[in-house]
């Protein structure tokens, strides 16, 4: 049996907790390629998932995970060829990731995880990313439009630059050389809340290329082909709210909601554990 | 074991004067309790483990040691008079990468100076109704001994990886340098001329089209003539910026003549912000030429003397 750790990277409100909750529901009640090991199926400690599971059962969205939280769920897994593995799934407040950029320091606990991890999962919610359009050709060419020196602009970074800087920092801290293309860790990019994008069965890689071109170029030129994949993820399949129940969602139970669009596009698949299967190299 | 003063701002134990002005550390309240420093050093080691060796701002010479050992790096010297569009040319290339374009047939593979790039790009953006977008402001004329370097890492599909360092210096440096090679405030221009692997020299078409074209022609020509002494066969691309203005024919011919006389193998490009792709083309042209280092010249044994015993220079050399 091998123990696998993954690192989950996602900013605030990118859907980390919902994905964790839905993933657990899938593994336990409606398994695909990966399932929980019979006999020891229920993880010993479910505290981390308790709140999200009960919210989803009632057709409500889960609360925001507090910043200081760092919890892990140990999932004993078995794949469809009978191989055993232990997966530790982390959950934390997404602000922690934003602080990495602001403080330019990666906490030592993260550094250890990043170095040891078998794979990285990156959650990007495209619709909440700030992207500026190209405007160079539309700047008025007037002599009196000359800016003065003390007119310093407060800068909001383009999301493209934020993600690239973050990945560069994490790669550096994990002591991964990028002059050669990266082979380990594998990287699964999940475009979360894919239902917001109306992308249908479009290739998620293409969606990322259109919406965050610099990130897409960076990933393609940093990771080896085949060691990085881009998926479209809708953990819930629809938008839920925190203070009202969605009856449709409640009726069947959360394990019948949510889907994932595989790399390259195509029909959406209800097996939310597919990126993990790929990440752990068991496909 | 080494000791430190309990006052963290005091370096008396490093041989400096007491921070509070006492003649001897024993007279000072803090100095009475010199702390063992071993643990302190260990703590500061731990603090730096999760840090990265770049801040995102433009790189200085001290930063190069962190970057250049990892791969082949290309230093591009961007030269030209003040307000000719050097910084806009660079910003245009970053904005193009942001839109997913490729530069020199290579994909974006990271940058150590994203904060500097974003700082420049912010000027061109509509993020606040009260501040219309403008071109990046005049690069400040600092007393620095080297220009700020903007960094791009590029990778071609074949896997070739290059660190591209673009100099972003103020135009006055180059104007001063073209007048007086030894000018004390042109140290940055001398650094650029010495260390660049290739040059982008820009000339402002709008100024060459204006009635004041004489001054512009003079500035550009003297820069070309100065650079001609230093270029030593390195590639150069001459960029006619703001090319939506058509410069007057004869000043343009005069500049071309100077180029032909002083810079062998010069290539020309035109760029204008109304076609942002033209900015990328100009840089790509130069990167194509500098992507691979020039071949080394064949080593020829020098003739050191005419002593008969030192005459043997290999067999069959001259017979072919």
C-alpha cells in the first residue's frame, strides 16, 4: 500500500470545500474507478467534512472555510484493479494562498507538503478572476496626456500574472527546476464552477487558453506534455445558496449531482474522482 | 559562540559603535547582557526557507547571480533617445504575452519581474474612470550603474529554454553617452553596450516627421555612430517606432546611411501601438538572431617567434 499526498491549491471561493464534500460522497456511495476500501470505509475522522456534508444533504451551500483552518481527511482508497492507497485530502481557507502572494513567504508546513506531494490540484474559478483587456491601440495619442512622475498607479494585478507568480513561487520553494519541463508532481487544473461558463462540452484547456492565456501558456511550457491536464469541474452541477434549500438537489442526494468534463472536452462524466485517478497514475 | 547585543538594532558586537553612543559595551544597559547569538542565527535560517529570491521588481546586477546560472540568458539592450518609445515597446510585448501571443516563436515560461511588468501595464489599462489609460511614464533617470532589467523566460516547442533580460534605461543615458562616451551619468549606457547580446535601437518617427526633425536626426545618428564603435558584430534591430507617422524622406535616408556605414548586418522593423503585433515582431526579430550564441571563432595558434625549435606547427596544415 502506498500513501499519497496531494496539494490542493485554490483561492477563496474557488470551491475547495464543495469539491471535497462531493468527492467523499462519490467515493462512499457512488464509486467510479476509485472507491473507499470496504471494511475500513469510513475514515476515522470526518470533522473536516461534517459541515459541508450536512449542508449538501439539505441542498444548501456550505459556509466559507475560516482562514485559520487547516484540516485533513484521510481516505483509504482502492482502485478498480485492486491497488490500495491512502490519500490525505487537505482543506483550508483560501485566503492562506492569497497571503502567500502578499507576504511572499510560503509557510514551512506548505513547503513540506509541496515537496512531498505526488500531485498538485489547482482550482481556478474563471468567472471570479480579474482580467484586463488589451488596450494599447486605444490609448489616446495626445501630447497633453503625458503622465507626470508622481502620478503613481495603484496596481491591481491581472489574474494571469497572479497565478503565474504563485506557481513560480511554489515551484521554487518545492525546489522544482523549471528549466527542464516538470514531470513530477503531476498537475491537475480544475476549472471549478464550470456550469457558470456555459462551455458545454468544449475542451477545458481551450477555455483556459481563452480566458487566462498567460496562465495557459505558462502551464504548457512549464509542465511536460501528459503530466498536466485541465478539467472542467462542477461539483454541484448548479448554484446553491447558503440559506435556502434546493429541493431537486435534496431529493436524489448530493451524490447524484455534479459532473466533470475530461481534458479534451466531450461528454461530462459524473465520476468526480477522475482527476485523482489520473493524478495517482492509476488510469 | 558569538554574542549579540540585546538591542536588536545595535551592531556593537560586529565591530560598530554602540547604537546608544556608549564608549564601551559594558557601560550600556543593553550591552551588559550580551546574548548568545547561535539560536538567533538558526531562527533566521528557518525564516528564509519558504522565501523566494526575487521580489517581482526589475532586476539589478545583484539579482543576476541568482538567475543566469540556470540557463542561457540573452541580454537585450534597448537604446534610443528620451520619449522614443523604448518602455512602450517592452510593455507592448508583455501585453501581447498576456493575450496569449508568442514571442520569437517561443511560449511564455515565467518571469522574475512580474510586479515590474504589471506596474508598466497598469498605465495602459482602464481600471478607474477617473484615470484614463496612458503610455507608461518616463523611466526615471537614476544614478544607477546599470539599467533595470525586465525578465522573461521563453521556451520553444523543442524545449529550448532562454532567460531574456531586457534593459529598461532612461533615454538621457544614451543621449549623454552618444555625446561623451566617458560621461559619469552614462554608466548605465556603458553597461548596456558592454553586456548586451543584441541591441534594439529605436527612433521616433513622429519626431522625424515634425518640423523639429533636425534634433531627432542628430540624436539618432550620433547614437548609431557611438554604438558602431562598440557593437563588435553583435546583432541589432533598428526600430522605427510610432510608424503611423511617416518621417520625411531625406532625414530617413540620412539615418539609413549612418546605419549602413556603422552597423553591419542591421535589420529594420517598424512598430506602432495601433498594430500591437508590430511591437512583438520587432523584439522577435532580434531574439531570432540572438537565440543561439554566435559560433566561436576557430583558435589559431599565434606565431610567438622565429626560433627554429618552436617552428613545428602541426603536420599537413598548409598542404591542403
